[in-house]
């Protein structure tokens, strides 16, 4: 016997989360299959094959086969199609060569309107309404901070690490100007200098700042759960997508180096009424929580694949 769902997990955490998030919303067991890439994975392999994997990773691909496989990322495409050739239903997140039973693509990528493509706002992820409800209990102390509690989710350069400290300070001062208190977290790409500049900019208001690498648990889910307003740096597809699960108004903070696809994502969120640019903060606006991952899981079940 094998689990009915296999999840192909890319070494990059953000890519892996897209596939894992869907699998975790399905009412059946899943197996995590770790992907390790060899030299051939750099090539745009246009046919079903395991050739892009290391020999150790290929060893995991033995029958019995699952009913469904979920993956994310261009490099996983040939592997998923190899399983599809063996009768496995295929769900692929992000663009990859070839056809799949279901391709889950962001609206900002202008996907084709065909039955095998499901267009969503943003990207899939692992944040759920249930996790946010639990985080409200775990981080109940955040309720004591003055309102409005502004959650600030700060990333960094799209390529590389180390956000400019003056940019972090400017953003922190902008948010502090309309916040009763600030709940802030930084990411790996933010860098220590920018995190320190952000902390200095927030010194004049009640705040909690979790710097990437700080001891203790990252209160990221608590920030999402307790924020009255969310400000998210525009470089992070993941954080923008996860913020949509909340009911808080979402404002996108431009970082200045976002490329065409990131800017298209921002515009798709604005057009759907799910976010506004930071220049319009703190102008309030109503938005409904968006559970796109739940919608993807529901579509898989609706099609009777499990």
C-alpha cells in the first residue's frame, strides 16, 4: 500500500510550500517525496523523465503508485509527467513544460482559460483559517497592544539578500505614523542592518519586532491573526498570498526592484479588491478573507480524483 497522494518537495522552501499547502487540505494521507536536483535539471527537459534528479532521489520512485501527485516549480514538471505516464493524476503549481491534469497558476501569469488550468490570486501556501484561529490563542498577548495593530511583513531584494537600511527605516516610519502599535517580522532576505534600521524607526510606538534568526518561535502566524491592518513588502509572493487569508486590509509596500511578474501580481490583487498600494494607507477598505488553497483542494475533490 502507498499513500493516495505524493507531494514532490522542492529544496526551496517557498516552492515546496505551494505543493504541501494543497496536500495538507485534502482529507487523505500524503507522502512527502524529497526532490534533489542533478545537473540535468538546469535544462528545459520537454519530456517526462526522472533524469533531472540525483540517483538518490530517483530511488524513491517505485510502485505502487499513488492516485495523485502534487508538485510545484519548473524543474518538477518532467518528474510529474513521468508519474502521469504511469496513470497518476497530476497537479502542478507554477508554470512547467507540458500538460497536467490540473495546472494551478496565478492570475498575474495570464494563464489560458481551459479546463485543466485553475487560475488563483497569488500562489498556494500553508496558512489556513484553522492555523490563524489557533495562533490567536497562542499569541493572545498581542490583544493588549494599542489599536490599530499594524502587521508589517518585511522581505528583501527579489534576487539576493540585504535590504537597504534607509528603505527599511522609511517603511518603518511610514507604518509607525498611522499605527497604534506594530507587529513586525523580517525574512532571511531582509538582513541584519535593515532589521536594525526598522527597529530604530519603530522605537516611538509600541511594537513587537521579530528579526530573522532571533531565538524563540517566529510569531508570523500571530501577526497575521492579530493585525487590524497588514503592510506587506511587494517582493514576496508568499507573504502577499498568505495575508489574503486574513480579514485585514492589505497594503502592498513597493521595494523598488520588483520585476514584471511581481508588479503584475500587485495589479491582480488591486483589481480583485484584495489589496491596495501603501500610498493609500491607512484609508480603510473592506475585503473578504480569501482561501485560494481551500478552493484548489475543493476542485481536486470535485473532480473525483481521490
